[in-house]
């Protein structure tokens, strides 16, 4: 029995073979520090990073590749956005479905005098844009919202919230950790000013990659968190103020970015729409298959069109951790259990503090694996009865 | 390269800007060459774009409002 990997919302695996090849190629044939020297290997390394930015802008409909800051993950991107933008006295709005990578920096800023409103989402994890509008105050500076919940897979109406943000001239920041690569994202159409994404989930890159899109001009209002060597303006002891160097101090993860580029290439050539619809089919089969089982509770929206390939569930009378352990030991199914780094999301859907069992599928999962998983859950839940 | 005197180099803030400029010129079919910054020029960015003087205006027009340029200097001292 081979392993069935259903923890793609944590980190996707496997990766397309092109990702391995690109990383190996960099390590074997290029190896140099990008943008620090004029020799051909350094230029080659810099080209890898530039080309990666170019592919990302294609994916998100951004005009200028230099508006993409490469980071080590979505968490770093969110920290730049939140800690760099907000000042004491500002008011910000967020949702109760946020991952801790947004919620913790927001709470940290609250301790420094930022006023935070957390909009409670409904039982399916959906935010009501009307409540967002109603929460806007005179000193509101920004709205931070996740594009999709990592607990319920609920896709938020970001285009609607984006219109509200634009109307009130607020900075709109979207956490696309769960959606970049598997849901369409258009920063112009959605009025997104800041887009935080991670490389190791649906973009199929390795861990240690991610980024932040910053709308042109907004960098003037965002302080960098980390300053240091950039390979540019070396005569000066001050951090450069231009994009993306302002936020990219230190030698980047070039080997990781080489892999990310191949991952984004894969996404672009398969097409987000195709990835999205194949994953939706997997979710549909899975939800259909377990929703009737006695003792099984499914969370999130029933309309599979409005969710990412993330499904949280529980089996009555069983601790999610015990279910996940049994799935692993008896069925070789890799799932995640517990709070998934989003305590407020669990409070919203009523699964705090025990959490849920979470399956998250990828483009590489198959209907056959889904069938096996349904069978496994049937067996576990029946025995429990 | 026959006549070094017929060339200028365009200098940028950072390598990524030079690479961006290179892509634009490639797309527009304007002749150019990415080279290490010549010794006599002090620039922090390790590379620059070399262009023939005959093409210079066209190149600068193509890059205008798209890539920040730090400086334009003769290739030779
Ligand atoms: C919604 C959401 N935001 C942010 C993150 C953080 O991503 P990373 O761990 O790559 O920083 C995750 C995943 O862990 C997530 O699911």
C-alpha cells in the first residue's frame, strides 16, 4: 500500500519533476550569488530570480516584475505588510478566519497601539462584505483578509471587499497562501494592493520560498523589517528605497527560487482553471462520499465551487488526532489534525479547542486515492459506532 | 567590436533593473549587449547595457518610464 498524501495545504507533495531538475541545475551549473557580481554565473543566478518574478506577475496580473518581493514564505510577506505599514493609532479590519501568520502580527500591532476589528465570519467560514463596510472608521487604514481559509477551504469574496477598500481608499492586503496556483487571482480586478503568497503549497515550489506583491508606490508607506546587503548602492550605509531591494536584504534562497520558477511554470502551463476544476472534482467526490456516513461532520460550504481543495471533518466521539493517527497507521493516509494554526477560525466554525481532521488535495491526487480515503473513513466511523 | 568609441553603456541601480531593460530591448529587437561594468566606471551594479550610439535614442525611448536608469556613459575612458 503506497502513501496517500493529503496534507497539501500544509506543503504540497509531490512536486512536478521539473522543480527538482531546476534546483539541481542551479546547484550543479550556476551556484553563484545573484546580483552581487558582474560575472556570468552571478548574472545567470540573477536571471533565475528575475524570470521567477516575471512568471509570478503573469499569474497574478501584475504589470512590473520588480513589484514582487521574494520572501521565505507567506508569513514573512505578511509580517512585512502588517508591521511595515501599520502605525499606532491606525485602525485595521480583518476576518475571524485568519491564519496565525496574519493574526499574530496583527495582535502584536494591537499591543503597540493599533486598533483591530476582527469580523466574525459565519459557520461556514464566510465573511460578509457588508460587515466589513460597517466596520470602517475614520482612522481605518487597511483591510487584511485571507483569500481562502486553511481550515474550511472557504474562498472569501475578495473582489467585493476589494471594491469596498478602493471606495474608501484603504490598503487591501490578501493572504493568498492557500490560493496562489489553485484559484484565479487578478490583483487589478480584485483591487488588491498587497498580495502575500507562499511558494511551497499550490505553486509547487520548495519550502523557503514565497513573496509579497506591493502595488506601485505603496512601498513608500511600508518600512522594511530586515535591512542589510542588497548588492545595490553598496557605497551607502542606508537601505535602498527602491523595489524590490528595499525588502530583500541578504542573499536570497536562489536554489529554492529556481524550484519555485519551475513550479509556477508548471501552474501556468497546466492552467489555473484546469488545476482548479480537477481539484474541485476531487473535493466533490470526497464530500459526496463521506457526507452520509453516520457520525461524520463536514465543515465549510457545501458548494464545492466556492472552496479550495481543503476539507475539514470530524468523527463523533473521536479525537481528531486519533483519527489522523489511525489514517496514517492503518491506511497510510497523511492528514493533519488539530487547530491548523488558526484558533479563531475554529472558534468561528465551532470546533475549538479539539480542532478537525483536515484533508487537503492537490493536482497530483487521484480519484482512486479519494475512493480509498472514503473507504478508510467509513471503516473508522463504523467501528466507532 | 570594431570601434569602442561608438558605444555607450547604460547603468542601472541594480542587476534586476538591467535584466528588466534587457528583456524590453529584446522584445523590441533593439541591438544591445549585457556586459560587466567597465573598470573606469564606478557603479555598484555589476552589469550594464552596451548600446551603439546610433541606437542610443531609440533604446532610451524604449526604456523610458519602464526602467529607472542611473546614468549613461561612454564605453571607453
Ligand atoms: C491561510 C494561510 N496563511 C498563511 C500561511 C503561512 O504560510 P507559510 O507557512 O508558508 O508562511 C498558511 C500556511 O501555513 C496559510 O494556510
